[in-house]
C-alpha cells in the first residue's frame, strides 16, 4: 500500500468553504480504482493548513489512474482554487525492515 501525503495551504478566510467543497470532493476520490482510505486533518498551529492522507493500492492508482481520470477534473474544479501555494504531494511506502524489538 502507498500513502499519499498532501500539505494543503488554504487561502486564509476560505477554510469553511474549503471544508464544504472537500465534503463533496471526497466522494470522487473514494470512487477511484485502487483507493483504500483517506483522512484530512487540520493543523492546530495554523488553521489554514491541512494534511490529506490517502492510502492507495499502488502508486500508479494515484499518479496515472486518478490524475488522468474524469473525476480528477471535477476534483480540481472543486478544490484547486483554495490553495496558495499549490500543495506539495509525496508518496510513502512501508519500510519492511522495521520490526518490533524483542
């Protein structure tokens, strides 16, 4: 499983509108092939900053499947105008060598 991590800096004063738009947009991402789960968290130190965490089955499910889908165009129209600057998006994979100490 791959974890997508996106830091979302929302234009100050538009947080409520962003959260409302995201409520609709999350249905789009949840319907995508390879989608597993997601969560959004709001920063406690900066109320205009959020982190979006999305679990995908594979990297390609996000980078090729979702980003090249019709749904992405709708996602983009709903959300991208809230961001300043545009989000940093990175992907993380499990570290199999990390095990519990005995």
